[in-house]
C-alpha cells in the first residue's frame, strides 16, 4: 500500500510539472465586456480630454451635453489602460512566429447634430502609448497630425470609419485599414452595403474586428442593430474589408487598445455604447517561470491540503454552530423582535433567487424582488454577501437600526432570515425602483417631471432630519445617494440601504470605522478623508450631492465643461449669474425657476467644504418649503482647509487615521476667491478625491 501511494504521488508530481511547462508556453486570455458606461469607468480607461464618459457612452469627441467644449476642430482618445504583449522574443526573432490574436465587437452611434454635414470620423485603434497627438483634429481622426502622419515611429494600426471625403479618400462613407497614418492601406465604401456611418437621425451599428495572429489576417464586419438596448445582431458571414497584416511589423511589442475620433469644420457625435474585447496575448517571462515553480510546488501543497481537510472541516462545523447560536440569540433579543422568515419561503418567493428578479447589487449584498403568494405581498429581499463575522456585524447593525425606525419616508423593514450563515433582510417592495434609474433613464423614456423631483427631495430631507434629530438615537446614514433613494407607487421617496448606517452613542457626534472611509465617491465629504469619521454634516454633504444630481440630471462625478465634478460646474454657473443653466436640459422650460434656484443654492450650501458651514436638517426642510431663505452662497467655491475652524466639534475619541491622503489648500480664509481661470477653479477639487 505504501509503495502504491509513493508511486501515485510521484505520478502526480511529474504530471503537474509537465502541465506547468506546457501551460507556460500558451497564451493568456483577457476577456471583458463593457457598457453601458458611467463615471466608474474612468478608473479603467484613459480618457484623453476632450473625450468624456457621459450619457452611458464613451464620447470619443465631446457630446452635446458637454456645452463647455467647442464641438468643432476636436480630437480625442479613449484607451484601455493596460498594455498587452503582442509577441514573444525581441525584434530580431522570426517574423513568422505567431503574434497575439484578438476579437472585439463594439456598438457605435455616429450622430450628426441638427442633421448637418458630418465630420470627420471614428477609429478603433491599437497604439504604442496612451497619448493623444496634438492637432490631430480634422482629417487625422485623433491618430496622427500633419507632422507625424505616415511615420513608421507612430507604431499604430487602426480601423477607421470615415464620414468626410479628403483628396485621398474614395468617398465620405467608408471603412479603412490604417497603418501609421490616415492614408489607408485598404478602403471600402459602405454605400453598396446599405450602411451609412452618420445617417440623418440615430442609427446603431455593431462592428466586429477579428485578428488571427497565426495567419496574420485582419477582418472587419458590420451589421445594423435595430435598437440601442436591443439584442446584438448576428455577425455577418462575410467581412466588409480584410487584409493580410503582420502586427509585429508595425506595432510596439506592448500596445494599447481603444478608440480615437475627430471633428473638423463639421461635427458629429462619436459614441461607443458597448465594447467587448478578447485578447490572446503573451504573458511576461516572470509569469512563465512562476507557472513552472507552481508546477513543482502544487503536488506538495496538494498532499498537505489533503492532510488538513479533515481537521478543517471539523473545525469549521464547530465554529459555524457557535456563530449560528450567537447570532440567533442576538436576533431574538432585538427590541420588538422583527418577524423571522423561513429561508425556503424566501427562496420560493424569489424563484430560487433568479437573476431575472435581481433589483440591484452593492458592497454589502444583492437585492431580489419576491412575491409571497400566501400573503399576496411583493417584497424586496437583501442577501448579505459577506458571510463572515464582519458580515454578521453589518447584518445586525442594519437590522438593529432600521427595526425601530418609523417614518413614512424610510423603507419599511418586514423581517429577517438566518440559516446556515445565510443572512437576509426582507423589506417592503418599492415598485418604482430607485431614483437613479429615473434620473438616468434611456433617452426614449420620459424624464422625471419637476413637481415629482421637488416632492422626492422634500421627502428625503424629512427622512434625514428624522434620523439626525427625531429618532431616540442620532443616526448617521453614511451612504446617502440616488441609488439608495427608493420610490413607491406614488413616487414618494423612501430612504433605504442602512448597511453603512450607525447609531451614535449618547454624547457622540461622529462615528469612526476601523476600515477607514466608507461610502461612495462623489458623496463623501472632504473632511472624512482626514478624520475617517462620519458625521451628521457629512450626511448633509451627501444630501447636497443628491440635490444637484436631481436638479441637473447628472451624476456628482460627471466631468463637464472642463470641470472634474458637477458641483464645481454649478458653482461656476452661480458665479457667472447663469445658475439656471444647470437645470436638466431634458426638462426644457417645464420647471419652476424660483424652486430650481432654491434647490441649486441649497445644494451648494450643503456642499460647502467646511463642515460647520453646512446647514442643519431643520433649516434644510424650511428652505425647501420656502419658509426661510437660502443661506448666502459665495460666488467662488471656498477652499478646503484642514484643520478647519470648528473641526473640534468632532468627537476626538472616535477619530481614526486612514491611509487616504489628500492635498489641502493653505489659504488663510475658507472664503477666499480663486483665480478666474477654469483650471484654478477646479483645482479646489483635488482635496475631495
């Protein structure tokens, strides 16, 4: 028996070592699907100004919503930040060796504003770096410029979708394969295929670009997609244009993938609505040897693990039983003892937690829609994702707080469920979903009317005042944002998601989290990055972000008119005497100007960089109702100064130091005016990020 075990172990060792060497010679695969797009994608893509991410798309040149940009004579690039190794060895190795293969598809909408003449074009690009060449507008499509066009040192390959005829173009509606310049290696007019890149009115095209790194062959396919959010059409059987192309002859060994575009004397909107990218690339050498090393170590590790499995299983069962007992006791001892649901009932209500019933997902769990047939009741079920001691703490914290809250503008808790470390909360179902779903709906959906917006923000203010002042313990929500504001059947607002909320002990004014700053960027007050604490003032800051978001129809992190944050743009319009220009353009003139100005000024007041200068919730309610005027808002956004005057109001015993550092201004006054230039005006926001 011992000899058989030894032989088996040796066989496992040799087999794993062989697999490691074989796998080390294989390509790695990168595969991602992106879209619709939002401000979180700025962390993934290099967005070269004036390109932006807005209206759920990559706007490779400025879109009509970014009124601060000149629409003519522009160029932009948006590239995936990670480079990929396209071949093995140095430049002297054989050109016959394989290079990386890739398959990409993307949905584009090239739109001509007011049906004017379009220009100039959009391109799918593989480039040597992330930089946008200067003066690459017009005919150069963001690829090159008059000085560099055609130079071998450009190291770029592109597939262009050209909408303006130059002397070297076949027409004003063609696709081309470009190498190091805009004079294409091959072109193909799209008119015979009944394809118009920039037609009159919106039209969506799905494009596939395939490259075979063994055969060294590039092919491009195009098909019209009926609707923006409709199903992807089948890939055509025949390509529109193709070429034999060895990428090794033209590109850097490490290259970037993405898009470029330009406008000239004529303009168009160059929008990428969805992007799927799969690349079979070469791993770095250190990665290769890591695999071989792992091949040697894995068999030994497997034998050790097998020996520990029995002990680990036994220990886990004992620990689980102990945790279940502790949590069950804590739940049953809660004041009022909320209703306990059976897991099987919730599983049946949500159709086994079907993906089709998924309402949303956050850092603390997934929310599903359910229906309790016996009670004829629709519910929302939140399944906590962190099934650990920390997850149980989050679960208990949310349940403890919301169980005793009673307010018409808070989401009502119905009960809880705990079985085999599965932690679930059951809430009243909100048929109209979350506020952000309506603020940022599809273009063909009617936007929220002004009266509804005003009613919603009034309700949220009332709920926040209750948490801060009227509940038996002061509660800080810590994650106030549009996606956590739910809307019932009458579009009355209900503040929800108390996963980050904490009740403050008597005499305390702030809550510190050992993990550091929690919440959502754009809604986090600047002082939180220095103190690591949440306060009522930081909740008010988040409410200010929601106010501006609701009135403007733009997310707090929207880059607009040269500004990095929405609040800076609104403050600029306030200084310029054009505050009402910030109102959601989709409302046209169907809003009450006095109310809009009131909410915008209140949003700026709540966004004051100095916490002590922000209004209290009682004043906020009175301002919204029109019974008291809005506090005076300075024309220039005050500088964020730390430590700020009055910061000692924070409870020093709970302040934690975090690893996040920010740049601060050393101005002696928080009300000091800034330089009138836009660059200096937005420079204030560095301390918020």
